[in-house]
């Protein structure tokens, strides 16, 4: 009798856990879609309000659309949607259905917002002013938009799909670097079509800023420093890092090639704003300590960011 009750309780618990799991997945999917739409809308602001009115080919399909618009007078939003159709098909084949559904939503948002929503609400358009300002603020909106969309495992379509494929094959290249590389062709084309070197230079500024803003959104909050500290006072230094900064420490066993003495090497990761404190304290404890400090693009785990 007791065994039957335990079995029923276990089944109920399993069903409850399964329902919670499904609920969490649905909630996460809804949040993903909301952020993809918001990110795509930010991208549209950059396209409609800054890049297009100032003939700044902002890279990717957005930049290609601006160039073709100059030659044909077809609306930028419509061109953005049409050019993306074959690229989305490629994405479905190589990147998977989940990502490409979000990409389709992103592309549809950019197309609709650029040609219909933003003009309808009469959002101010920056034109006839300083093109440098247009390039800077256009880049900020592009980078913020793409960063949010990438953060939720989507893309804004176009060369972003190609960028994702490259990043999937070569994950050690940041998305910003890949984006800069694939946009080189668009920059050259903009100089030819608009007939000035300045057109390409403004495009480069916009693309560069977009890549930096995007990398900041994707990696900035999890960026840190990795430290390797060589000191005979490793215990005291470790105590300071663990107690004062509440960071984990690992001791690596080493041996001096010249002295042949065994050594404990302190290995730890800290936030960007903490490493100067560690460096100063280490020099107080042991002025002769040898420290290696390197940039860590992402630090994941307890105390930093638990979700990869």
C-alpha cells in the first residue's frame, strides 16, 4: 500500500516537473520573440532615421538595400525583405529551424518598421546634418539591435546569416570581427555608387561602431581578467582573493626550470574592475611576485554568469 502511494506521488511530481519545464520553455520563447522584435525595431531606426537619409551603406543587406535604393528608388524595407528570402532558405538548411523562425520575425519586423511603422508614427529623421553624427548614431542603433537579436539566438537576416555560419565554424572569431570582414564589399560598392570616398568612410565608421556596440552587448557584461600569480606567499594572496573579493582560486603545480623548486601558481578569474585591486594587493604582500594578466572574453560559472 505504501509502495503504491510512493509510486503515485512520484508520478505526480514527475508530471508537475514536466509542466514547469514546458512552462519555462514557453516563457523563454515568448521573451526571445519580444526581444527579437525590439532588437529588429532598433535596427530599423538606424536604417530609416540615420543611414538611408544620409546615403550611408551600413553594411550587410541593410547597406545593399540603401545602394540599390539609390539606383532604382525601390523602398529600402522592401529590398531588405526580398534580398533576405534566399538567405533565409540557406539558413533553414544550415542553422536550424528555431533560429530561422526568429530570423524571419526579425526580417519581417525590419521590413514593416522601415517602410510602414516608423513613417506612420512620424519618428524624426536625421538628414541634411552632420553625416558623422548620422554614422555614429546609426552604428549605435544597428549594434544594439543586432546584439539583442543575437543574444536571443536569432539574426537580423542578410549577411548576419552568413556571419552566423562563419561563427559556427570558427567560434574563436567574435561576431563583431566577422561582421567587419563581410561588410568590406558593401563599403567598396557604396563608394562606387555614391561616387565619393566619404560614403565609404562614413560606412566604415557606422559598421565599426555597430560591431563594438554589438560585442559589448554580447560579451561585455561577462568580460573579465584571468590572472596567473607566481609567489611564495600564495596562501596569503589566495586568502585575500577568496575572502575580500569572493572569487575562486585554483593552485596549479609548477616547477622552476632554473631553480628546480616546486611552486604553487595561483589561477583565478576576476571582473574587469577588480583586477587592479588584486594587482595592488599582490604587490603589497609580495613585491617580487610575478603576475600574468590576460583578457577573458567571457567568464561563465558561479559568481559570474551561470548560463552559457
